[in-house]
């Protein structure tokens, strides 16, 4: 389904120098590939900032769900007086959905790829994008761990390939981790930096090593929590409570793993394990088993916790309630 809408980026925002304004004025159409957990949030922030957003997914139902989620999240902003009803309808009006990649990217100035975390899939998508996008188009990926250099090497424009790593939930989290691949042009890096600031985010630039900074540090922490559970050192509740109350983490590592998606956590651990060739990054067997069994956390309805639509209560999965459970 294609619904064409119009809109324009407003660059009157204070504090932008002329060079930055000129860079940002070139970015009118943003295509977001993938409309899952991250894709819907990325579309949300771009549309709210005045960009024309082309949302593309192979699955129309995923896009319908994404639009409903964006609407609900904007209602929360309205309840907090952070957005008006008019802003909401204008922002939703700037989003167009596509299942055909060629149509979604033919006029794009920047693409943010947020499809499933899988190296073969990302390489296939970037080869297609390279063929279909205008020559000037920047190709960014929201990957959590996959090498930007490697993705870029499968295109004829590695200088225009960059990591633009938003955090979950995108409308709330301030950080954008920008990852320069080995061949990324400085101008492209500067543009994505300014663009992130324009979206109201705080960008940090890092180099292209497995897991970058965020997941090189976060994922071994999550994996260690899963190993501790697997070894019977403590239960789900104790592990998460210790990290919340003892280390002032807003969410325990097992709840966070459910929130991120256990499949995504597993993929990232595999990237770290392969990339560094170090056994300390081997994914926990329990994590592998849960992913293979389809217990992916919030997105599948159950992981370390059980999720019921409409309920905010944190309920430990039946499997982990009995502390004498075995792997
Ligand atoms: N979940 C997180 O907390 C988080 C945080 C930061 C970054 N990321 C990264 O963001 C990316 C997306 O993760 P997610 O959690 O949103 O995944 P998700 O599983 O929620 O959504 C992925 C979406 O991609 C779509 N898709 C698959 N193949 C496609 C294709 N060929 N073309 C278009 N769409 C396609 C799927 O239909 C699905 O809707 C991954 O690279 C992930 O590592 C995730």
C-alpha cells in the first residue's frame, strides 16, 4: 500500500550554522528499511522532526503495527504536553509505507536500514540499495554489531556507508552511536552527526570494531547474567534485583535482554565471538536454546519474563520460577 504525503524539514532551529543547515537541507526524504522494534521508532523521530519518511518492510502487517505503535507513543507525548494533536497528525501524514524497495528508495537522500540483525540479509539489502538509490544517497545501518566496513565493501559507495545506531526506545533514548567504517567519508560522518543533533539526540562517533562501544560492553554483561542463571548461581529475580538496586541500572540485564530481543542478543554475541576470536564472548547455551525454541522476549511474548498485552506487571516465566530448574 502506498500513501503519498507531503512535508518539509524546518531548519529554523536555533544554533545551526550555515554549513550544517546546507548539509541538512539536502536531506528531504528518509527511507527506513524494516519497521520492527527499531524501525517504527526511527520513523517516529524523523517524521516528528519534519522529514518525509518512507517506511519499507517486506511485511505489510509489521508496518500496520508500526504505525499503530507510533500513534500510541505520540499519544503518550501528547499526555505529557510534549506534542500537540496537530503535530501528531502532521507527523503521521509525513509517513508513507512501501513493500517495494525500488519505490521506497528511488528519491531517498538517506536510508536507515533497521532490518533483522543478520549479516547475509544486511549484505543482500545493501547490494540492492546500492543499485536502487540515487548516487548521492547516504546508506546508514542501525546494526547493533555487524561491521560497517564489511557491509560497505559490498557496495560501490563504501564512503557513503555508515552506522547510525539508535537506542531502544528510539523516541526516548538520547544516544546515537555513529560508527565510521574504514572507508566512510568525513563529510558523511559530519552530516550524520549534525542530523542526529537535529533530531534532538546526542551523537557519539566511534570506530568500526565488533560491537562498537555500546554492545561490546553491554552484551557481555547480559550474557554473563544468563550464564549465572544457567549455572544456578541465582534466579531471574535475584539477578535483576542485584543489578537494579546494587548498580543503579534502571532495568535488570535479563529484563533488558527480553526488551532488546533474545535473537538480537544472540546474533550480537556471535559477532563478538567471531570478530575477536575469543572464547570469553561465546553466547550462553541457555540464550542459544531460548532463541532456537522461539522464546525471544517481549516480541514473542515470553523470554525470562512472560508478557501479557496491556499489562505492565513484571511476571517471571513459569520455567524460571522454580529455582531448581535445569538447562
Ligand atoms: N532491538 C533493539 O533493542 C535494538 C537496538 C539497537 C539496534 N538494533 C538493531 O536494529 C535492527 C532491527 O532490529 P529490531 O529489533 O527492530 O528487529 P525486529 O525483528 O523487531 O524487526 C525487523 C524488521 O525487519 C523486517 N525485514 C526483514 N527482512 C527485511 C527486508 N529484506 N526488507 C525490509 N524489511 C525486512 C522484518 O519484517 C521486521 O519487521 C537490527 O540490526 C538490530 O541489531 C536493535
